[in-house]
């Protein structure tokens, strides 16, 4: 995750964090994606956990994907992009399994769009990692559940406005 942190520090407010975004799921923008971090050979999975359509704020979990899992997931995403819905369930199952067994560092990524240069990122405890397989699950969270995602950024202070 060192490449991610270095890229974040270098690019925040200037350039997008990701050089490649392979969309896994989409609502009005990507809700889940396999992303290559710009400036290095590191890939992450982003998954939407909070969405405020009125203020155009999205918060994603961001986790590292190891090389052995990366090739399998990339193959599923590419197959889905070529062959459509037939591969969607397998792709989503792969992501869910990866999230459920993940043991590395976890970050939240707040932005208006995954390819934006306007974003914030903060590390959270692994115990706070959640995976929502569907946009409806994200939207149907209670107010308290939704606030826990934006509270991580309020704690940052500085120029963060949620």
C-alpha cells in the first residue's frame, strides 16, 4: 500500500489517483471497480459504502489486491466486459470472497467520481471494513450507518468538508 500512499500524497488535488479503472458495477457512476494506482504497479478494489446524490459525495472502501488474486479478477472483469451479464455473478462472488477474507490495510476514499482529482483518503481499522454487493444496500443504510462513513473524514479536520 506504500505506492497508494505515495501516489495520494503526490497527486491529491492535481491528478486522479488511478491510472486504470476497470468497472465491476455501475449505478450513475462506478460503484465498484478494480483500479490501478497511478505511479506504480499496485491494484486496488474500490467498493461504494456511502452515496449522497444531492451533494455528489461518494465514499468507497479501498483495499489492496494481491497479484495471485489480481489475474483471476482481471480475467473475470474482462470476460464480463466482453460477454455481458453471464459473468456478472462470478465476478461479484470473487469480489465478495476477497473482501470477506481480506487481512490487509483498509482505506476510505471520498470523492465525487473515481477518476476525479478532488478526493480525500483515510485509513480505517480492518474491523470497520464492509462490503455491499448492491447499490440498494448502500442506499438503504440507516442514517447512523451512513454517518459512520463520513465521520472518518470529519476527524481529519483540515480542508475536509462533508
